[in-house]
C-alpha cells in the first residue's frame, strides 16, 4: 500500500511538472495570439477604490498615450512605456514601473484624497486693449432672441434710456445716466460714429450683426474723444466663422402696424479666412390709433398716418488670421425711406414730409504681436447722406427740400503692452494716435444761395497706464488715461483716473471709483443747420465741457449680486435749443451756462437656477439747469426722467427661452422754465418667448413677443404719441454643415 502510494505521489509530481512546462511554453504562444496586430505588449486590469468599487474615467497614461477606465473600471494599454501613471479627480495618483512583459495584468487601487482647487480670478476685460475701464459693463447678447432694434438690445439696463418711439424704422438714440443723447459716444469696432457732437441714430445698425456691447459710464473722453460726457457705448460687430463649419440662416418676421421683415445670414471659414454676410429688409406702415388730449378733444381718438418706414441693410466681414496676425475687413450699408408726420399739433404743416438716405461704415484693421507689444492699426470711412422733402403740405408754411451729407475718414494706430513684474503684480500701458478729416454739406434744393459746406481736420494722442496687484484675498487695480484732441480750431485735454479694490471670500466685495473730464463739440447741425424756416444754426457756439466722478460698491454672495453707484457730472456751456422771436418763432441753439446731473443707481441680480435669472435696476436722477438760479430754485433739465426702474426675468430651459421686462419712466419736463405741464410717468410690460428645434443639420427657431402688454397710452415728447399693444412673431432656420 505504501509503495503504491509513493508511486502515485511520484506520478502526481510528474504530472504537475508537465503541466508547468506546458504552461511556460504555451503562455507566450497564447499571449502572442491575443495581442492586436503590430502590438509588442499589453497592460490590462481594473481600477477600483479602497472599498472595491470600480472607478470609471480614471486616466491611465505612460506619457505618450492615454486611455480611460470603463464603467466597470477596466482598462487596456498597448505598448506601454517604462512608467505607468493612474489618476482620477478626488484620488491620490499611483505610479509604477512596467516590467516589460508581453501581457501583464495589473489591478490598481486608488486612495481617496480631498480635492483642493487653485484660486482662479475671473474678470471682465475690454475687447479694446486701450480702454479697459474699471466700470466696464458688458451687456449680454442672446443669440436665440429676436431684438426689435439695437435700442431694444441696449435698454436691458436702466442706466441706458431712450426717449424715442419704439417702432421699427423710427429714429432712436440712447442716453446714459440722465445725460443728453448727444453726450453718448457710439463706437463700432473701435471707430467713433458721432464724435462731432450729434446724437447717433442707432436704428441704422442692424441688431443681427452685433456680437457684443460694452458700456463705459460717466466722463470717458480720455477713451474715445468728443461726445463722451455721459459715457461710451462700444459695439462689436460679428466676425466671420471661427470654426471649420459653414452656417447659413434665413428668417421672416411679421408684426403689428404693417411690419414685415426678411433676413439672410451666412458664415464660412476656409483655412485662415473667416467670412460673414448679413442681409435684411423690412417695411412698416407704423399707423396706429392714439388718444387725443382731453383739453383738445375729450374721449376721442385719432390715427397716426403718413408714418411708413422702409430700410435695407447689408453687412459683411472678412478676416485672415495666422501666427498672431489678424487682418479684418468690415463694411455695412443701410438704405432707408421714412415718412415724417411731425407733431400732432402741426399735422397739416408737415403732412407728406419724408426723408430718404443711406449710411455706410467701412473699416480695415490689422493686429499683430511684436514680442511683448501688441500693435493695432485701423482705417475707416463713414458716409452719411439724406434728402428731406416737405413740399406737398396742405398748409405750405414751412416748405423745404434739402440734402445733407456727413463724411468722416481717419487712421489710428495703437500699441499696448502688459508686463508681469511679480506673480501678483502686473503693469500695462497703451499709446494711441489718430488723424483724419470730416466734411459736412447742407445743400438747399430750393434756394441754392443758402448752400453751405464745412470741412475740418482732427488729430489726437492718447496714453493709458495701469497696474493690477493681486494679494490673495485682495486685489487692487488702478489706471490713468490722458488724451489730447485737436479738432478744427479747438484743442482739448481730457483725463480720467480710476481704481477698484476687491476683497475675495464668501462675500466678494468691490469698491471702485473714477474721476475725469470730457468735452463735446457743437455739431455741424447746431452750427449751420437750416432745416426749415423754423430752425437756425448758431456758428458762435462753444464746446461743452464737463467734469465728474462716480463711486460704486458691489457685493456678491453666491448667485446674488447687489451694486450701488453714485454719479455726478457738472457741465459748462451746455447747448440747448431755445425758441426766440426773429420774424416769427425760430428755434436756435445757445450755450445756456452750467448744468448739474446727479444719479443714484442700484443694480441687483439673482441666479435662481442655471436656467432662471432675475435682475432689477433703478436710477434716481437730479438734473438741474444752474445757468441763472441756485440749485434750490433751479429748473430741471428737459426730457430727463427723475426716476426710472426695471425688473427683468430671463428663462432658458433646454430649447425654451422666455423673457419679460417691466419698466417705469418718471415724469419729464418739456420746457426750459418748467412752467408747462410735464409729461406723465408711464410703465410698460414687454415679454417674449423662443423655441429651438434641432433636426440633423437644421435648427428651426420660432419666436413671439408682445410689446406694451398693458396697452398704455403715453408720450415720450410733447405731442408725439406712442403706440399701444403690439404683437410680433417670426421664424428662423439655420443650417450648419
């Protein structure tokens, strides 16, 4: 029995040895058979945590290639290098040497580790390297929303106010912080559109061509030149496609008062070239019913007719970008026809009056890097022309027909540099120079002896220096800007100082302020205009000068933000049109003396959820004419609301978007002496909804909006009624490659 047992044990040993030998021989053959073609070795295994739970998304890399663990924690790495690293957010990294086996299994256990994220500072910076103002406000542009006009886009903040008719094709201007509309400098892609002292008509800019909007409040001539007493609205037009895909879009809109619009857009990119094209055309009868004043005709209504508008727009851009160099070409052209009914108390004097014209903006810019210095050059040509006709009025009292032209061309070069002295301290500096010329013509088509032509040259030099100190829980930014302007026969020096101090933490607090000066030239219309026998220019006008400051405090706690700001502006030589007796009543502009504008501004926002945001803003304004009386008895400036506020709601959930805005505008005085009854205050409610449906390469987006939901009857100027409730709807179709 013992012998048999021994033999059995020897047999077992032999069998085990044979199995081991077979395994050693067969294993390389098996490994070679299972390796993918061309692979020399393979590492596979599973990544788990300390409890044995599989970890998905772990990074497995040898420095040359990277794979991620699957849902069950498994991974496979072919041709691994000498060292293998396995990592995942929230776990300690593991590193081990590859033994260079053809097939190697290695399970990895990762140890949990708390996540410590580095501090990241997110700040708003300007698209213009020269004017990165401390009080820079960026107005969001919703790509899915259909804006009725550029003013509709801008008026999301109560700091920006328009006293013009909110109908398509109507002349529309914007004012900042209770200042006059002509004290708002409008800049398009860095080019000033109204540096000559006139208010710019924003209805000539197609909102579909706008990419972004930035606002600098209070005196800002150091950043833009003349007309920036109230501030600057800087608009950037859409560039060409920044991706390799082409995109086309078509849209149609219909609305109340005979409104109809069609549009077409195209974006393309080919190599280093990026292209954009936008076309649009609209017509609107704008004939609406309004209530007559009670003292005029009680309980009766009338119809606003002879008010049709038409406008065609084309906008195009082409850019070439490579190795830090950017060449951009942009052009836009607007052709318009407007019937002008006049005020309702003089309908028969201006009946059948109309205005035809065009506006064109053309720019070429070049940007490049030369070591630490950024260089930019830009050339522009802006052309504006219009013909006014009032020769068919039933009461031929102010018959006139004239053509006006305003051209501006110029060149500007900018050099800017930013240097980091220490990891927490950066310095920046910019230098800019500009030169060009303007031309104004007023051609009387009924009496050529009254033709006038005016030409002027301009040049300026600007300098800005700034620093930013980041001390962990605090940061301090400071800047100073200086600008010298030579315009016509005038020389003006403008400056601006600004600073803001931020404290980071659970509650982020910002304390900032600016102090500066500005100027505004008398426009050619003020100097020479002879619109009809009721108006007369004043060549003796002097430039308006201002000095002002602002101080703000902002606190941000999670999704909630609250900001309070105080603004003050003192203006000398304020230009105001007054009615005088000169062979009858004549309107003529004068430098009335000194004016003071003070504001208290409140802004708040609450991000209720990722898809829902509430915001509110309010502006209290005290604008006084101090030319003859002290502040205690001084009259208020005309057409400046004493109080305005707005509440906005924005909802973006999946493919659905909804917005609403409730706004209140306080009473406004209509005469310089404040003796006439002021315009009543009014409140408006607007709302709209958009949908988006994606199918293959198509996106279909219907939209619908209601303006003046409460059907309020109100006036923005004396004897200029405004429309009641209005409905607008449309459909856009986008096609991407």
